[in-house]
């Protein structure tokens, strides 16, 4: 009889207790995952704003280093690998390679709307606009961003390049 009593005294979790614990875990995950995704897209937006500032600074430096060219009208001109030689107008080595590739932290960056004038038979870019749009609107970011050569930054709440809302 002592063996029979021993079997009943073994402790463990019942199926019902395990189901309750799993239900609580699933409820917590349902609450936490959307918050995590929102925090991640906010972090991506912050990174995009910092990247726009870095591109603007690189553009100003590029114009200073290569006044005959004015501003760069594409990101690859601002990038470049120091191992390949000295900086040049085609690879000024002013931006990190990830940002110069146009993709960083869930955003796609482009330089466009360049204004060109011809001085002494050479094209000189006198203005530009850099844009940052989420690679997946609502997931990698919610807003699109734009900045011009003056450093004025605006956003597009729809995630595109129709930037109308100023950013402080």
C-alpha cells in the first residue's frame, strides 16, 4: 500500500494549469509585440533623421572640397572606400558605405531635385533634396522625410516624399 500512496503524492502541473500559464503568456505576447514593433519603427525614424543630417553635412563638405562641382547629386559620390585611394569627386569618402548605398535602418535614401547650372562649360549643382522613405510603411517606419541644402527638414505622414510638415 505504501507504493500506491507514493504515486498519488507526486507533484506536478495539471494540464489545466499548463493551459492557463500558456494563455497568460500568449496574452502578454499579444500586448508586447505591437509595442516592440512600434518602438522599432520609432528607432528607425530617429536613425533616418540622423542619417539625413549626416548626408546634409557631407553635402556641405563636398561643396567645400569640390567647389567646381557644387553639391553631389547622388549618394555614391559622397561615399567611397579609403582603401581604393584618395578621395575624389566621384568617391569623396564623406559618408559610411551603408548610408552611401542608400539603405539603412529600414529606410531608403536618395538625392534628387538637383538644380544644375553651367559655369565655364562645367555643370555645377547648386541645390539638392535628400529623401528618406520607409522600406515598408508601417513596419520599418511610419513617416517619410525630406531635407534640402538649407537644412530644413520636413516629414510626410503617409511615408512618402510629399513632405509638408516641418520638424523641429
